[in-house]
């Protein structure tokens, strides 16, 4: 039986988690653009948005 895609990704998941925790937003957005380009090449559409939770200004505007 061929391994499932999750089995291939599982060893990398913790590496991605660690990297994402330390990455700047610009780096994360760049990675998402690379992923989107590859998925588009494969005929898959990726829709995404960014919303920063946790900043004081953002939380205050959501409370109003």
C-alpha cells in the first residue's frame, strides 16, 4: 500500500510549526504566494486572507 500524503508531511509539520512561530508576516505571505503558485500550476485555486488577532489596536476595533 502506498503511504498517504499525511505520512509524507507529518515529519515536516513540526518544522513548519517552529518556523511559522518565528517567522515575520512578510515571510509567511511570501510562502503562501509560493504555495498558491504551485497549486495554481496544478489547477487548484487557493483563496486566503490575513487578519491579525491579538494586537491591541485590532482587538479594540473589534470590540466597538
